[in-house]
C-alpha cells in the first residue's frame, strides 16, 4: 500500500502531544501514579472505510489523593486544560450561564461519575471520568482519525482451478466454480458494511476460502455426497 506522504509523522506528533497532555493531567490530579503504565502503543484502525482510518488512543486509571473531593477534580482539570489551549466541551455551563463562577459539573447517567471532555485545536480529545464514591480517576485520550495509506482498489482473485487444470477424477467446485476463494467476498473475509465500513462475510465467516471446496477449487467425483451430485446436471441419470 502506498503511504500518504507525511501522514504517519503527523499522527506520531499528535500521539506525543496527547501523551504529554495526559501526563500533565495525571501528575496534577493523581500525583504519585506510575506513568510508566501510560503507553500509547501503535496506532490502530478505527474506521474501516477506504482509506482506512488510524488513531492513537489510550485509557489510564489513577486515584485521587485522600482528602480531595471527587467533585473538585473535574473543575481543576478544566482550568488546567483551558490554560493549555484546550476547549472544554462537556459538561457545558448550567442554564443560568454559570453566573456562580463555575460550570455545573454533572454526573453521568448512572450518577456514579463526574465527567469532562476537552478538544485541542489540533483535534486531540481528552476525557476524564471521576468516580463519585470511590477514588478512581479514569483518563482517556485519542488523536484524530488519520488515513496513513492511499485507498486500495479491490481486485477479484484469479481462479485456482479451471476446466483445463482440473486434477484427474475431479470437477470444478459447484459453489465457487474453481475460484477457491469465497465467491461472496472474493477472499477478503469481509464485505463493505455500515456504519464501520466492514462486516464479516456471512458465507465464509472470515475464513476467506470457499466453504465447500475449502480453497481447492475442485471436488473429487468419488467423494461427492448425494446432494452434491445433484449440483452437477451432467451426473444426472
């Protein structure tokens, strides 16, 4: 696959910036946490449309210090991120416009966590979820989805068997007609599907080969079942 020029370098830069922002948040909100457990790893495919979309993402758990209230963690994070140029997206100010001086930091649907979502102008997103009753603080981060490779056009594979290349005593597979690969997905194991771009092939279930001949493209005449013989008109009495 042809790489998109400069795309991987830019995604790596975004990944480094994301980790740096998370490290600062972790150090500010949950000091003493082992930051060696905050790797980004490799970018993963998250959008299976062509061209495939990649991003870095990570989840990290810390614990707020004793004596620090859960309700106070999110406003501190919002101020810290705001000073660093991040836009706090969630929760918004209350219906009174935040006249009391602080946004109304709502809990999630279960009432078990305070939450915050913030986006940097470069597209990075950070989420914070604070346990309302325990000490856990969950840090989540992700970069924008980026295409690293040019779109790849699918080409139907060549058949593994034809009527001229059959082994003695064999017939072309009645299902794939010699293709060998699954004739539903063309050997990909998947089909275009929404909303994620791909869905498992209903015929081969990601095995990629024809489920009847299992990739051989042909079937031995001597081993055909009674049903399989009915698929070949030339074998009828």
